[in-house]
């Protein structure tokens, strides 16, 4: 990144709301100078289903943030979520070329290219290649293996890919505001980066971002994201279950969920009832509290079980010493940490926004957008200068001559 | 084998998605931003273009010869000469002195030569000439102020009046009101010398100018009566002699500040006027608190440390020198 001041927008197009933060990046420091939010329209489970409505509300949030900051955004880091995102692990190994077995840059480049070269099904595109630590003759090397001596160099990549159309839709919503999308960042990586510490990531931690339409998770090991995933179930499903189970409108169900919903059943008295509004007006009704808790707890438990099932054998209590960290808007549901602890069999806690974030921005629902700025910038700084695949103009001309 | 031969092509990345969006797919704000950025780009390109064009034009002119740069200005004759001065010289004098040819052009002028022509006149202290394109020559002058005048006769010339500035420079004095120059005292006891046709500055003129300035400022009623200032004994005795309408000879000393001498003179003249009908002939202020004076019709004076009353009274017979001790009376 250049040393001049850049105004970076972090945009999370979520199912319930669109969050925008503007960071002023001087090349060394980042300061959050603007914030904008807007209720989502035209977005279901993180996917754009109505381009016009989604564009309007996203652009409205961007305008709010720019007004708040008093600056124009130069480029955007965009959070990416949705059920279409999948991941796989691929690893490769090479024999070290040099006679003295000293690993050079060529060996590293070869093994990395090999590990990333797995073909994708048609219509799918890579969103992230997350590198796991190198291994030299089976020995773990947390940093670069250059100049180390060994016979065999191994590396693995967790590759996250998604549907081209869905990715393009999200990008075009931002481009409709005439802004460049500088980077796409998985929502789970952004929020996970925000609520976990480097030590926790080193020891192993599972970060779960419970959103309205999706639940994103990232399992960290050895300081890097080991496995990521998205479950297309979120807080709106709890609302929907309440709505169906208690015969309520969605807004009424949402109100009950926020006031009385719990991730673990606590009420023992079956006859305890709660008022819908509590103002005794016409239409105000009573509902059994136990029913509310049972519905929300069942769905939450199920959701956490799905996450555990998606992780499969990768997740073991031993490999997740730092436990589970929960964040996202639905993480505000009472008792969710206890529920997560029971499901995963490890300690669980609610993710805390770092103390250097301003008080008014410390909300579990904002962690993804905040993390976007920090994760996005650190990824930009770590990334080598971009090289065009297939070469530039000169290479194309050379190829022309070669083929003729 | 090179790495590219061993590895399969990388999978397509989200970065391969084209980010171009048609304007119709943009929101109003997006279109506004698009127009703004297009204008910014166009402005930057126009600026670059203008700079490039300017650079090419300058390079071309320089290649053709630096003398052709001001060709247009050189072709146009001077239309006007503007004079900015702090003194009495006027535009006619400038035109006369510069004596520019009729079709002179700005770029054809030798400004240093013209400047030295102006500086020949002692009245001009500094001069600067500026070309103001397309056809105006601006002359900025700073002039000397005359503090005295003298009558000069050099060689076989007929005597003619000249003015003298504070720094001793002697000049003709052009453009002054005659009333102003007539009020200046004449200089006497000055030997003028010429070098390469130019009169050399009068030595010691700064001291005289100090006296005249002090008199003009502090005792204007006295200064008005001063007719001749003699520098004859300035170098040898450190004395300046002044002849006024009322007193034939007033001697000022240069070793003491002129202000107390002027004050003594003023008091003395007032006292003498009040107590004696005889006009004063000579006053010597150069010897300190004791001021020898001489009256017309009286003979030599003798210094006496008496009071002013007695001293100012003219003696009847035999005529005796009179001296006034002003220190007692004026407490200067």
C-alpha cells in the first residue's frame, strides 16, 4: 500500500443490516472515522436476490458513512458470506532441488503453486487461499522455510471458493457506487480476527459468527485459519420458528426473541407467561415463556450441532484449547455461551471487541465490519506485489511469435 | 523444468470478475461519482496536455534561438515611459535624459547604459528601469534632497547656482520650485573640484546638513534668517560660520551638539533684542557656555562672566568687549 492517506470502506452486506465503517489508513496507522448502517432489503442469507433494493440500502449506508467521516471512500473491503461458499484442503510436497538441500524461493513458489492448483467446478471462483504452516521433512515451520535444510517441503492450503454469480452480484452492488472492491474477505475470518487474540489462534480456537441469515465459523490452529465454513442458518430462523410455533408475525416474533429468547431453557414453571408488548393494548397477548425458550433453545442447539458436524473430525476439544468464541448479532441471545460450551465440550465465551474500539462501536453485530478493516489491511500488507497471471503485454506478443 | 511446467494453471479467482458496471446499473450517487471521477481524469489529462504542449512550444522556441523568444516584444516600439519618483524630476526630463531613438523597442534597450545616463545627474540617487511588456518602460527613481545651494564658476563658465545634498553631492536641481530653493542658505568657503567632468562631493557636508536640519526643525524662526553658511574653518577649526540677516557672523562648534548652541543663540538674540538697540555683529557659540558677542558700533569684546543683563547692555565709552555667561541664565 502506498504511504499516502487512504480512506478504506469496510462493507458487510448482511441479511438484517448493512454495516459500513470508514478507516483512515496512513500506511502505518488505521483510525476509524466514519460509520453508517442501514436495514437490509433484497438480501437473503447473505445473497443478493433483488439487485436494486440491495444497491439502494448499501449505497445509503455508504453515503451515511461518508457523511459521518466527511471524506470520500477510495476503495472497499467487502465481507463475503452465504451458503454458496465452500472450502477444501489441498496439500502438495516437493523434493528440495538444491544439492545441499537448502530450500530456496523457487522451491517455496513451486510447492505453493502446486498446493493451490486444484481445479474448481465450473462457475466457481476462489475467494481465499489460506496457507497452513510449511513442513520440512515433517517438521512444522511456522514462518518461511527459506534457507532451511531438508529434503522434502510440504504445504497445504485451505481454499475457499464460491459461486461466480453470487460473488459478482456483491461486487457489482459496490461498483454501482463507483467504488473499487480492493479485497473480498470471508466474514468468518474478519470477525474471528477481531474477537480472538493471536495467542488463542496459536493454541486453537473456534470463532463462530452468528448472523441473521448465516452462521460463519473459522477454526484456528497454529496461528492461522485451519478450516472455515458457512451454515445458512441464523437468527432469522429463530424468529421464523417462533412465528410459526406461536402464530405471530415476524416482527412480533422478533420482539419476543429479543426479550425472552434463550439458548438454554431456564424456566421451570410451565404456567409462567409473558406479554407480547406489555402495554395491555388491544392485540397484546400472553405467551408461555417456556414455549419461547424451548423453541429458541432447540434451534440454537441445532445450529451449533450443525457447525460441529460441519467441522467433523477437524474439531476436537484437544485441538481447540482456547475454546469457542461467539460473536454476531445472534450471539446476544441469553445463555448462548453455555449452550456452545455444552455442544462443543470446551469453554465458550462471548467475543469482546478490543478496548481500543470506541464505546459506541462495541457491538457483536459490528465485529465483522470492524474486523474487515484490520484483517483486510494486514492481508494486503502481507500479500506480495500482484503479478498478472499469463504475463503482460510483452509475454502475449512473445506467445504470438512462438505460436506462428 | 521450470515451475510453470510442473504446476497446473491456478484456479480462477474472484479478482477475475470484471468490476466494470454500466452506468444504468448505478445509483444516482454512483453516477455522480462516476461523472466526478471522469471530470477529474479529464482535468488531469488536460493539465498534462497543456503542460506537454507548453514544454514542446518552449523547447521549439529555444531550439530556434533564445533571441527569438522576445521577438514579438522586440518588434513593437515603446509606446510609453512611466516615471515613479520621490522627488521633483518629471517625465520630460527622463525623456530628454534617456534620449531614446524614435522607434526604440523594449528588447532593444540597454538598460544598464540608460541607467548610468540617469545617474550622471547628481539629483538621482538610485534608478531602476523595468520593461513592462508589451511596450512600456517604467523608470523608478530615488532623488537626493537639497540642503543648501552654492554659486559655482568653473573655468571660464559664467557663475551659476547649484544645489548641494546631504552627502555633499552637487547637482543642478531640476524641477524644483524657486521658492523652495531660494529658502536654502548659500554655501561659502567651499572649493569645488571636478573629476572626469563631474563635480566631486563637498567634504564635511553631513555636519553642515545636521546643523541646518536641527535649526530648521528646532528653531525655524532662526533658520529663516540664515543666508550664508561658511565651511571655510570647518576642516581646520571645526567651526561653521553662519551669516544671517541680523548677525554678520555666528560661529557654531562641531565638537558640541548643535541643539544647545541653537538654544543659546535663541536666548541671546532674544535678550539682546530686548535690552539693546544695537544689532549684534558676531556671536561665537563654539567655545561652550561662555558666548562672546559683538555689537555693531562697538569695538572688540572681552569675555566676562557677568549676568546677561549687564552683558547685554551696550557700553558707552570707552567701547569694551561684552561677554554673556549664558550658563547661569539658561541652565542649559
